C-alpha cells in the first residue's frame, strides 16, 4: 500500500466528484468510483467543521470544492487498499 501526501491527494483526486455517504461524530464521509477504484474520504473531526458546509443525501462535490480538513482517504482496488492518506 502506498502512503499519499496531501499534495498527492489533491493532485490525483482533486477533480473527482464525491458523493456524500454518511455523517458520524463530526466526520463527513464521501465516496467515489474513479478509474476502477473505490475511494472513501473522511472530512472534519471537530465540532467546528460541521458548520463549514451543508450536505444532504445524494450531494455531490469535487474534492477541491470541499472546504474542510481531510482526515482520511482510502483507495481500494480489487478489495485491497492500494493508497491511503492519514492526517
């Protein structure tokens, strides 16, 4: 598995459209399919982050447009994690 830097995350996946998936304990989770890979990204982590943007079921946003700190990004291919960023 390859560990990504934040710069690599935005370079590779910044223009990918992610769909809102869930919210739990100040974390927003979005998911996308890109190039045959599944991508999950978690934003937030603090109570202040929940006021930075509005989401609803089916909401789609490009990674570059989401104004919140990335906590975790996981890229999965053929059932295996191939790339990951952890803040």
